C-alpha cells in the first residue's frame, strides 16, 4: 500500500513537525491557536479524529481543514463551507528572473496592523494577529503605504507554503505579487526546501502567474470550514 505523501495532509504534517511548538493537541487532532491560524488537522478524517478536534475548540470557534475528499463530519459538527483547493508545487526555480523594483522589505511585528488591514481588504485567506509568526513575510511599500505582501505559512519537512499573497486594489497591475513570490521562492530553495501554495481552482489569473514563476499543479484538495453546533 502506498504511503500518503506529506503534501496530501500538509496541516497535520506541519503541526507534528516544524510547527509542533504551536500545536494545541488532543489525542489524534491538532490545531493552531486562533490568533496564529484557523487551520487544524488530523492523521485521517475518522469520527474519532473529529471528536478529538472538537475537544480543542472554544465556543463559536471555526477551523479550516485541508482534506483529500469532501468532509463528512459526525454530529455535532456543521460544515460552513467546502470548496476544491488546488495545490501547486515549485520543483525548480523558473529561469525567468523577476527583479525587485521597487524594493522588497521584510515585515515585522510593527507592521502587523497594516498587514491585518491589507488582508482584510483583499481576503487572500484567514490572517490573524500572530500569523506572521509562522514564517517570514515580505512587503512592498509605495509612498510609505503597504501596497503588497506575501509570506510563509505552513512549514513541514522539505516544504514551505507561500501564502497571504495580496495587493492593494490601488496598486494592481505592477507585478508586485510576482516580485514577492519570486523573493520567497529563492529563499525557500536556498534552504533546500520546495515552495508549495494553495489557490482556488477558478482563480485563473493567479494560477497563470504561479505557473510563470515555476509552479505546476500537483493535487486537488478540499478546503473545509467547520464549526460545532451549540450544545
């Protein structure tokens, strides 16, 4: 029987390895603290795994799972949202060079209010007050304002996920996202790892950008956002 590839269950693999220091754990389930990430995972989507995860949740807390199949959680779980999620892997640097002009800057704790504002405006995916602790985040400032950003989210042996790729609507069309992604690709490869990312399959514009930067389609996962019904 073939063993599951790490990237088929990336949240779980991150929480039992590189990101284990973040993990809130109960039996066969793990999750990030809510201010870090809404993501959670388990080894397999069995009823006992959902029960273990339920024991970790606070009232009204929602969690996001990456699954191989659409979710089928037992009561008292409710599925708020489920949608296909394309996983793309960069196995080698693209020969196309993206020059960092304007300059790329590393974002710090002081930049968190602007990072939160930009992600709230552009909705690249959940981004909390401590999400920046998961990896390195970079941005481009125009006239002192954060115009674009991208960074590292899930980390597991051999792979780092690029996430929170977003550009302020006033600064679209200048290729800032490509510059930031290329910067992250180089950094990830320099550590001997491979970049991976996740994108909605209908986002054709983004997929084309990622393909130009060296990403190829690897797998179709399912994004599930779940919550517990009130007792």
